[in-house]
C-alpha cells in the first residue's frame, strides 16, 4: 500500500496552515475546507483500513505534532490529527494510538502553547480526551515498523481463530470439553498481563495529561473498572464449577481415561503401597485443587 500521496497531502495542508505562523484551530478548519481535504477518504483502500488510518495519524503526530519544528507546525499537526479523526467516515471511528512517550511530548507542546498565549491547544486536547479519541499504549511505533506490526498481529489473530474453529468443529467430543483447561485454551495469563498493562497505561496517560489540562470528567476511564483479564478469570472459575457439578451429577471422574489406566497399572504393580494409602478419590485430590487455585490466582 503506497501511502506517500496521502502523506504529501498532509504535508501541504500543514505547510499552508503554518505559512502565516497560524496558531488557531479556526485557521486550520479554513485551510481544510478550502482544500476540500475530507476528500482524502475518497481514495481509502478497500482493505487494511486500520493500518491506513493509523498511518495518517502517525504522520501527523511524528512528523509535526511532537517534532522539533516551529510551534505553528506542531499545532498544525495537532489540529490535523483532530480533524482527521472527526471527519473519518468509519463507524465506529478508528482511535488514535498514542504511546506514553508521545503523550509526554504532547504535554510539552501544550506548555509551550500556553506560554505563547495559545489556549485553544489545551481545549482541543481536552475535547479529544473527553471523546475518548486516544488509545494509549506503552510501545513506541514508528512508520517503518507499522506494516510489520500490523501483519504480525493479523497473522496471530487468524491463527487463533483457526485453532478455535478446529477445536469447536473438528473435535466436538464431550470428553474434550469435560477435561478442557479453559484458562490454557484462551491464554489467560497473557490476557491478564495485557489487560493489566493497558490499565496501567491508561492511568499513567491520564496522570500525564492532568498536568496540563483538566481531566476531571474522564478520570472514570481508569477508575473502578474491572479488567478484562479478571472478568475472564471469573468466567473460567464459573466454567470449572459448572463442569465439576456436571461431573458429579453424571458420575464422571475428573481423570482422563488414559490417566485412569495408568493409575490402575500403578496400583497393580505396587499393592503394598496402595494398602498404606487412602483410596484414590479425584474430588479429594489435593494436587488437582492446588493446581486449579494456582491457575485462577495467576495474573
């Protein structure tokens, strides 16, 4: 996908805005309308829409908003970013990925703007936060690695979908589901780790933004919300409880058939040891219960 023409259009837009050292959002809107810049979406590709939008956002952010250019060019990048989001035809709209490093540089821009008496910059960022336009993250993504990152995520998503498809449709034996480790099937540890990282990133992002803008109306974004990892752990807990109840009602053993066979052979080979031990009962198996508790408490 060749995005050079789109980036050149953004360059021309911001350069025209900055020609007279403009610092007002109204001037950006005037230039935007005079160039009929919303027509940039008429050439939107038929696929990879997320990559397309993030590339436009990334160019406005990296080349202008957080660059070492003049204040007018940096504000032009911010205003262009705002207009790109507001005029996009996609529903739901694609959010703007912003790393914590980029957020810190954005706060520096707001400080510089305030020192020059440009109050509209803080108002624009506050509006963007109020409308939840940003997707905060810890990773720094540059344009050179964007394609590779998107492709890797797409391949991983497709592979997991295929695995789930195979498990649900190619092998639907009830024994599989009765003995299925749901936490392992969905990579609960990974989900909990990622959800924790994202929650921390949101909290840190709002703390950073609070230094230069009023974030009172959006603090709830990072407060008093259950993380998806915790919700999934609860679902897995409920799954295990319902599975155990079903096993008890049906008289099924928690052990797999092959495990039962191995246990029988062990009992035959070591009769004396078996006499000294209590009769095996899967429901009283301490190792099973400890492993289950350990699984549910991870993350």
